[in-house]
C-alpha cells in the first residue's frame, strides 16, 4: 500500500515545499517562523488526468471571522508567529465578548459560530467531552 501511495505523497509534498513558513509539524529551517498573514490557507490539489506528472496546486483562504478561536499561539512548541493574520485581533475581541456574556461552552460556541441550523437534524446535538458527565447519567 505504501508503494502505491508514496508517489502521490511526494507530489503533494510540493505544497509544503512552496509554503515559506513553518507551521505545526511542517518545519523549514530556511523559514522557521509561522506566517498567518500570507499562509493561513488551505492547500488544494487536483490532477488534470491520471497521467499528469504533477498536480495542479491552488490555495483557498480561510475566514478567520468564522473560526471559533482565531489563529495564534496555543502554548505548545515555539512561539514563532511573526506575521499575524490581519483579522486575528478583531476575532479575539469577539471571542472575549462572547465568553464574557456567559453560558456554557455550547452557548458560547453558538454565539461565535451560529451554524448548527445548517447541519442535518441528527448532528445538531451538543458534542461530548470525556471530562463532562453524560446528560442522561444520573447524579
């Protein structure tokens, strides 16, 4: 299976090579800083046909204002964010305001990302965390 996947994995590595930044497990010695201003994007690949040597490479910007938490340092690894995304600070203000209005994490999330109505009915319930008691569990 690995022999089958390896050629495409190497072709997709082209996307990481073109990113002139370091982010998470993607580290470049020649560009050790994270750069949200220019690289907070989703990398998209497509092959024009099965015989194409390299994929078409494109990027899709991410909307920081639609994220529950704006991009930024999360307390692990090296704080190497050099160029912040221009919308990160205004989104952090919105997050702080939503948290200040109170409520549980589900209410805060709904204020920040009111998208639950777009989900199929069967997926609209609250997600669970292991540290939280189940709603159906007794005292």
